[in-house]
């Protein structure tokens, strides 16, 4: 009986002790952390995009922009993802690459589009990068590799141009860790399934580009920064088959897809 009474007193003391501590916390400041993070991410996105817009040629062809916009919009709508916050930039660069910047910006190189044998391969890569933005992988990567204090300094305008350039390089040419990559792959498959897009070509893209390796005339940046492509392709297939989806529909019609590639070839 005495033991039970002591336990009851301890429980009451713990309750009021916890309540007292929580009462001292400035919850307004706690919840404002997210606002600070959002502002920081927005400023970082602007700074990093400025690096690419200065050193790369952005493709502003109405046909190219509208075609890629159609793909992103379709994927977002099928998965209840906020579309207006996504910013898509197509750069005339023959490297096979795509990556995400802070503030939900997607960078797609023309080389990736031209080296995709079908639109499903391209859509798979785009879905993978959208997943990185939706899962907050971009900021997690930067905090891990650059450090929060440096990022805050950058967003406040207190960092040199070389630091900003190096940060841009990290996002465009270095891999996420294995866990984040797998999360993005699985989420990409889920996005494609909900949109009724066949994910198998995405796996084939990984197999094919990985096999080409150093024999490719172009830089396989997206593959070289995403290691274990064969293993990734295998679990993409496994995850896709679990969905048992068989009714596939293309986003772009055949003529639009072919004209998109022609437009990019002519813009070289």
C-alpha cells in the first residue's frame, strides 16, 4: 500500500514538474523556427539559382518549357503536391543530370531529356527529384555537408561567392546518402504509380546508363552521383510490382515527346 502511495506521489510530482517546464518554453519562438527555416531556404534557393543562371544557358523555348511543365503539373496533381511552389529550369547542357535546389527548384539538363529513350525514363528522374524536395532532403544534405551556421550566414548575405559556388557544386554533382536516395526512389515509384506511369523504364534507365559508364560521350553526372544503380533498379522493380498496376497512360503524346527532343537538338 505504501509503495503504491509513493508511486502515486512520484507520478503527480513528475506531472507538475513537466507542466512547469513546458510552461517556461516560449512556444512562439519555437514555432517561428519553421518560418526562419523557410526564409533561409528561399534565400538559399535564390543565391544558388543565380550561380547556375549566370554560368549556364537556360532554355526558354515555349514548347520545351510547356512540355516539362505539363509533366511536373501532372505528377503533382496526381499526388496532391502543391504545384505552384515548384520552379522548373531547363538548362542547355549535354550532361545527363537533374537535381533539386532549396526552395523547391528543379534543374533539368537537356542532356538528360535527349538521352532518355522514352518519357517514362525522364519522368522517373523528375519524380525522384520532386521526392527530394518533398522529403526535405535538400536542406538535410546542406546542413550535413555545409553546416547550419554557414547556411544562415549565406542567407544573410555574409558568405563569399566561392562558398556559394561550392554549395551549388555539392547539390549538382554529389550524392545524397544511401538512406535518402532509397527514400526518394521509393517515393518516386509511388508518385508514378498514382499517376499511372510505368516505373519500369526508370529502372531500365538506371541499368542502361550504369552499364554505359565511361564509354559515354557525355557526362553521366546523375548516375555517377547516385551509386549502386543496379541495386536501386532492382528495388524499384520490386516496389513497383507490389502495386500490381497494369493500366499505364503517357503524359505527353508521341508527337509532343518527339518534338520536344527535336527542339532541344536544334537549340544546341
